[in-house]
C-alpha cells in the first residue's frame, strides 16, 4: 500500500511539472524577452543552441 501511495504521489508531481512547463512563453528574440522580464519582474533563462 505504501508503494502505491508513493507511485501515485510521483505521478501527480510529474503531471503538475509537465503542465507548468507548458505554460512557459518562450521568446526567440533577446530584446523582447528582456523587456518582458523587466515588465513582469521575472528572471530570464537564456539557452544558446546551434540550429540550422
């Protein structure tokens, strides 16, 4: 029974984390992202990638 409760808790946590990740509004342009970060008071995450 304890293992079932743990599995259920992990499943719920994964669902919550997944829905929160889908609510992120990603920006392609630095200036737009910086303006929104300043306006909302939220930090920025900058991901550098090589994409053709």
